[in-house]
C-alpha cells in the first residue's frame, strides 16, 4: 500500500482503520482490521503501520475513538466507561503508536457527549498513556471549534480551514482561550514524524492521484491475499475441493457482473454488483477484475449460469448439474450501516430452492463483515466466505474450490444465527434520541463480540476464529507458564496445509472479566504427517486489567486457564497457571 500511495504522489495514507467491530452491521467494518478483538487489532496494526511507513509514506490510524457505527455518526455519543475504553477499544491504537504511526485521525462521533476531536480525556491519553509524538488530524469536517479542539489535543483540521485559521487562532490568543505555545506544540507534532520518517529529506513524490500504481507483483499479491483470506466455514462430506470435470451450475448475479472500472469518487463503487469491494472513501475498484464465472469455467466439464431471478428455474438448473455453486452476499458503505446482517430476501429465495434441489451445493459468500447464517447454513453442504476479495475475486474462488490452495483463513468476527443475536437494545444500538443528540450506551461493557457469546453461553452460527482446512490437525498436551505456552501440532491429514492455532486466557472470576480472551495466535504450515512445536508468548499485560482508580494497568493474581484450539469454540488443549 505504501508503495502504491507513493506512486500516486502521496506521502500520507489515511489508514489503517482500527476500530473494533462492536456493531455487526457497521458500515465500515470492512475497512477495520481489528475484527471484534483488541488483541487481533493490535497484532495487525504494528506490521501494517511499519510496512506503509517503510516506503516513505506516513500512516494514519483511524478513527479515534469509538467510531463504531456509521448510522448517525455525526450526532451520536458513544458512552463508555474507562475500563472498557482501555481494554477493548484502545489496544489497536496503542499498537499503532508503538509502531511509530505518524498521525491519528479523530472521528465524527462524540465520546461521553464530547466531540471526539475536542475530547481532552481521550486525546490526552494518547500523549500521556500511549506516548504518541505524532499529530492528530480531524476526519473531514469533524472539527467543531477552535480553542476547545486545539487545547484538547487536535493538531490539524481537515480538509480545509473553518476553525483552524490564522484569524481564529489570533482571536483565541487575544482573548486568552489559547496560547501561542499550544500552537507551537501543534506544529511540532506535525513536523516530528515528517522529519523522523524522512519525509522532509526527500522531494515530494511525483506520481498522480489517478495513476494506475499497480504492478505484476502487486497483482500477484492481490491473488495471494484474496485466496489466503478465504474461510472454509463448512465442508460436509468433503464436497470441496471439487472434482475436476464436473458439471457445474453457477447461480447468482455476482458470479457474472460487469467488470468494474476505476472510480476515484466518494460513494458506492461500480463493483457493488460483484460484491467484491465496499463503498465510500475506502472503496476501491481495481484496474482490472477477475470474474467468478470466467474463473470457474476451465475447472468444469460444463458450466450453466443462472441469475437466480426465478428460484424455481435456478433450482432446476442446479438439479441438472453435478454441483451447484451459489454466489450470495452483500457489501456496505461509509455513511450508513447495513440494515441487517441477514442475506437479502431475494438471495435467500434462490439459495433455499437450489439447496432443496441439489444436495451438493456450495455457497460462495461475499461479505463486509458478519453474516447471519441460521436460515440457510444447515441446508447446504459447503460454505466458503471470501469477505470482499477485491480485483482477484474470481481467481481466489477458483483457487479454493479447485483445491489449488488449501483454505487457511479464520473468522475475525462471529457469524450469528440471526440478526442482532447479541440482543442489543435500542439504547445500545443505534442509540436513543435525546435533545443533545443520539445517546449510544456501551452497556455490554467488556462483553463485545465473541466474549458475549461465551459469557452468556450462547451458540452462534460460526464462532470467532473458525475456519476449516482440506487437512486435519492434532494438538498435543499444553504446557503453560506466565511467560507462554507450548504444544505439539501435527498435520494428521493427507495434504499440506496451514493451521492457525489460537491461545485464549480465562481470568480468575474475581477479576470480573469475560471468559476466554484471545491472547495469541500463530499460522503454522505443515506437510502431511509433519509435527511442529508451537510456542505462543505471554507477558504481564496479558494478565492485567485496567485499574480505573489509579488509571494504570494492574496485574491480577490467582489461577488462570490457558486454552489452545482452532477457534474460540474449538478448544483442543487446556492447562492452568498461577500468578501471585
């Protein structure tokens, strides 16, 4: 990404997005790399920031903080307690700061009824707790004041000057609401990372914003990432990988959509029909596009396509084939949340009809986040989720369905059985209208995402961390200590593959923590019959909670349970460890 931004003449990238997916319907969840877990977000943030900035382009971590929904984002207040803020929503940003991120962007929302871009509480935490030395910029039009915002810790108004103008700064200094020293500090915050990362030591990049900055190596990387991110959710009777030479029925308009053309504007991308990209400022249409139908055709003896407009006709097409491949899903866009995480009714209609007519049905699922699966998952033999795979959509689908690549992706969010399975009240989402704006109360506190499912004993459609393989893996006995865990992992299947082993920690009950929290993971590639010793480190922070009285991290003593497995629900080995 850094190389392509530089080729487009930029020395800054307005990313990565790090907000935790509190709201399954969230319109920008596809942009945010944290999934529903703070540790996952922290582990992703560090290498991405370092990678972008290694190319002479400054990264921007966004949207600080609690910008967890798009509906009413410009007038809602995210009301949260300090412990929840620090333990769930702050760690990805802390990791970005640890990685040396140049800039942080504050969001449109309010935090406990104070605009995020003038919230002294959270903006001072950046400096005093996280030791951030770069600058804070506003999201586009998110600045609400001059002196209040600058005093709280905002350094730059974007995109233009409505409040941070020379005249308004002079007036604020003249009336004593702002000091010249504060303005000097703001300038220092902007210049510090620019000098530190070498921006001031080189000429402005000469590329153009509308340039095609890709390359053959980046195209190959797009294929690799889209394939590696695919999650095999279900594979009943080992239907996948498909036998070459089968007669395929391919159902669904997204399998045969018009190739999107590059669009550098704001709003829904032209690729919406392909379900391969999200919309808004994070929407991207590649310079070229691999369609699903074209990619599957060389794998089969014959391919029959049906749009799915007539469910009965689609079912008949499926019944006449050896295997039906049904392409369904949705996308989302900045500025609005999805109305539901259920599949659209039109898709459900032809999906149910095809599944009833053809027991060998594979669902190819495209999604910007969580999808409710309770109405259809049991009826089909196999499901592969590709999320939003971009320009290499078709090639990635063909790679996985053919067995050219063994799936190794894992769910970063829980897939519920129904929309709002977590039972958010209107007060929790989207919020309750009050005279001073929409009030959204984070009443679930620490029980976000999969933590809520485990804390309440609720069974989702597919668990956080879930993902199958064309091989199988055996976990040995777990050895655990305060510094880490170790176990033997064996590929007990017949093909090479990668297992993503996950480490979860449950605190003593006295700590008041949700059970089974992700504290580590490792992707291990193994040949058939091969074993490896897997070690996952632990440190003091992994056994700490936020002390709201002292405003520091505090260690917890007692007996902890360490668990390793293939998902938060698929635990393979356990061991206790004690901290004093």
